[in-house]
């Protein structure tokens, strides 16, 4: 049984959220010596937001015939955010052990 377009979008957002979390962990885990510690966290959040907007524009081209624009923008948002937070926390913690 083939997946529906909404299911594909949901799972794609979850995977992209995981990748965004890994990127956020790497960005926030880097030691930016002259800057305060929260700048790395702000950059990690900005990275995740920018990646969501960029993937919205890419996924809009792929799913526009099958889903509405609003559905493309919001479907899978919770999966993205939860996977992003989970993977950011996990890899930030692991990065602390490696460093």
C-alpha cells in the first residue's frame, strides 16, 4: 500500500527535524570564545527555523498539486519540532562527552 501525500510530508518533516537537531547541536556545541554561551543556542534555533522555511519552499513544489499550501506549511510541524528538540538534546549531550 502506497503512502498518501500527507503521510510522505509528515515523515519527511520528521526526518528533516532530526537533521536540523544534529545541525543545531553542532552549531551550539562549538566554542565561540568571544561570544556569550547563549549565542550558540540562538544560532541553533535560527538554523532550525531557516531550514524549516527552506524545506517548505522545496516541498511546496513537490506537493502543491496534491495538498493545499496551508497543509504543506503546517502538516508535520509538531513532528519537526519534537524531533528537532530530541535530536538537539541528544547530540548536544553526546557532543559534551566527546569534547
